[in-house]
C-alpha cells in the first residue's frame, strides 16, 4: 500500500470516526532517527469541544498538548511524517496495526477490538500510576488520601512526588526485564518510607509483579515507625533495618536499588550497593553535595569567577558531582541518564540519576571522558574511592 494511503486511512479514522480510541507511534525504521521514544494521541472533550491530545514521550519527559480543528490535522500530519516503524490505531470496532517497511510502505493487520469505548473526559490524573479520585487503600493508610479518594490538601506535594517517581520508574522498562520472582528492592536511606511503600505497592499490587522490599536507615525512630506501618498495612514482604548504607549486606542481591534524598556521600554509598550487587536498576535522587565542595575550596581556573560566589559554586559542584556519578555508572556497565524528578516548586533537589544495567563495564570512550574530567578538576569523586580496585580508572 502506498505511503500516502495508510496515512490518509489513519487520518480518516482519527479525525472523522467517532469510534476512534487511541493512536500510538513507536519504533523506528532502520537507519532513520526519531525525536521521541513514543507518541500517543487520544480524543478528549474540553468545554464540550473535541480535541486531539498528543503526548510525546522519551526517557526524560512526557509532553502533552491539545489540538482542535485545523491545528489537529496539521499536528497529525506532522507526527505521521516521523519515520516510526509501528503504528497502532484502536477503535471500538477494530484494532489496526501498521508495520512500516524501510521503503515507507505499510503492512496492515486488523484485529478484534481490545479496548472499551473512550472516556473523553479531560482528566490528567488518569495517566497517573496512582490517580486521584479513586480510593487507594495504601494512600489512605499513609494519610495521603481521604476515604473518597481525594488527596488531602497538605499532602498534594507528596502525592505528586510519589506519582512522578513511579512514572520515572516505569519508563525505564526494567520492571519487565527480570527473569525471576519475586524481585528484590533495596531502599537506601528510606527515611519516613513514603516512597518505599509506594514503590512496593505499585510494583506488587498495581503492576502485579511479586516483590520484596528492604528499607535501611540510620534513624532508629523512623525505622521503628516504618516497621509499624508495615504491620498495619499487612505487608510482610516490606522489612526495615537500622543500619548504615555502607555496612548493610542484603540477604539476597537486590534487583533494584533506590536512594531518594540520601544526604551527601550516602548517595554514593547507595550507588556502590547497586553496582556491588549487580542491581538491574538504580534510581538515585541526590541531596546535598559536600564532598567535592571541600576539594574545590579555592576554585580552579578558568572557573574562579564562578566559584567565588557561594550560590554559583554550590550549583556548579552539584552538577559536577552528579556528572561524575552518572559517568562512573556508565563505566560500570549502566545505561544512565539524569532527569528531572519533580518540578523545582516541590523541591530544589529535583534531579534523578537513573541507571539500567545493560553493558559490560569498562567502555573505553567513557573511561577517556572520565579521566579527562577528573584531571581537569583535579578531584577524586567519593564513589571512585568506594569502588577501589573494581573501578578501572586508577
């Protein structure tokens, strides 16, 4: 079928058919770059007027915009012009799968409908891992939701933080890659354990993936409270231990290691735990950064004009510290990115280091980058020290 035919078919369904439910574009034709990992579109009603909501997703962000009338057609033409290899159109009558060849032709498969009639309500919460307005026993037990599913006014920030964390966890795709059950999760510096329980609840109860969660922290009082919560929630697979991160030896090597707002070098200790035990996924949201700050006390040319200002120096050292951490993870065989965790209006500690175990350690290109960066700044990152002889840069 000619290229223009399948595109016109899709446009006719999306723009002119009341049965349209969703459009998904993903994959890439060999050799052709695509700007987004996936694009989705669905119909919504805003003030009783039909709109096409288009969402562009990649590892760092999820951007959604609404279009109507001629603007919707222009936007649809634009996304259909991107060389994706797989396009799915869902309607109430049938599902259509378009597989696009290197020559731009489409192989079309038609199936029985797999989705119910669309809900055109414009409600962003529907895309949340744990949406508002739907009573959730966990969110009620930890005091975030009321009995009717509404979020308590003073817990809106925590509710947002939990959902953003779960979305970033899900976007890695790592939850689908473990070949054993249950998967073992280690939360380093778990604190009050909101995100500890949220991760367990989402993976075990919502995604249906059996999981065991261990939380560790040096605050004995918080560990005692978290243990009491675990008993109240009847979650025997969620256990808490009063221990320093660096000294903790898990009974079973963790598949996922979390470190959310672990202070200063505690983040490095959590990253070490993940690397040491070969965790498949590491998620870290660093807190304060003091270690390199001390090594750069007098600044370094040509950055001395930046480093003489306290706030600029702090931000520079924060960025440098997390750059070293991300690069070390790459060297140790992890596909790593640094993404925004939540908006800065919720917390100024809003960057997440996200690492998925993918390759053998010791990539020469990353080794060269690391050595050059380390030499220029004349510093020794704490994570390098912790790794010792297992780190290939000496």
